């Protein structure tokens, strides 16, 4: 017998099915690590065609609540989001204590975090990075690419670009950080690197570190699995 979903609303059947599965995840009926019913099981349960189920699965994957493993099915994600607090995540006291922002935030959320350095070395500054750093395109800069893991799963990539002449003094030069965020679907290569479903939402964050003199001395280009991060901004109401 087909399951009743959607509360009788005039919405497409595949959306009703997707909503039902998402609600099962949010309410805990489907727990972290549980496998989402297969397409065949869903077709039988809801009394619909395989095409309808496949459309529903696209919506379920887009929710960011499941991991899809090729040939193995989809599983409920077991990772609560890391909370980014703009007011304190770059405090000098944390840096001097050896805690990078990501590691400190993951620790606060009860997760096991790890950062792997994939590459470090010189490159020629690409157009967008050169513009932010205030140097000519092709100028040699130091690049450092990192992959961030949370409970063993990659959730973020970050590439930093630093001018050669200030690299040694970077730790104490920063007067402020400027971040620009954009939410968008992951490109194919990005989804593969972060083990996301094709087209899953990501947050593209570009951060500039600025000295007291106003010079940009670091550009960090970061890509995050959107469902794994919550951004919190504190804005002073006074002038």
C-alpha cells in the first residue's frame, strides 16, 4: 500500500516523497548512518514509477542531509555542522595557542577534526588573486593548499596565497580579516573532492588578511560543504 505523504497538498508526487524522507531524517526516524530506502523500495512503498523516485532522490540529495555512495546507496549524514563565529574565530589568542579557527570550532562542536596540507610552494598569481593582493598577474606568490576533515570525512578545501616579501612576518601582521561568501552548486571536481552528491550546495568563501597599513597580505580561497557549516555574524549597532 502506498504511503500517504504531503498532507493532501497540490504538489508533485516526487516532492511529496522527498519531503517525507527529509522529515524522517530531521525527526530522527532515519538516524545518522542509516541507509535511505533504495529506489526499488521507495517505488513499492509510495506506489510510483522509477522515474518519480529518481526525481525525488535528486531533491533529497540537494537537501545536503545524505551522502550518496556509488553502487552502495544513500546514507544519512552523521555530522552536526561546525559553527563559524565571525566575532572570535580569528582571535590572536587562539592562533598563539596553536589552534587554527577550524580546529577550535570543530572542538567546540564535539567533532574530531584534522587538516592535511596537500601542497605548499611557489606559483604565479592568477588574475583574481593578484588583484586582491595588489600585485601584477604572474607575480610569484606562496601557495598553501589544505584539505579539512571532520570525523574522517572531507568537508572543506582551502588555498592560501601570500606575497613572498611578507611571508615570514605573517602571523602577527593581521589587523583585520575580510570575508566574502557565495552559496552555489558544487562543480563536478569539487563534489568529488568533498565526497558530495553532484550539484550539492557549497559555500565559496574568500578571506583577505589585511595589515594595519591596509595591505592585503593573504588571500584564502575556501570551499565548504554547505550543510556542514553555520555562519554567525555579530554586528555592532553603535557607530
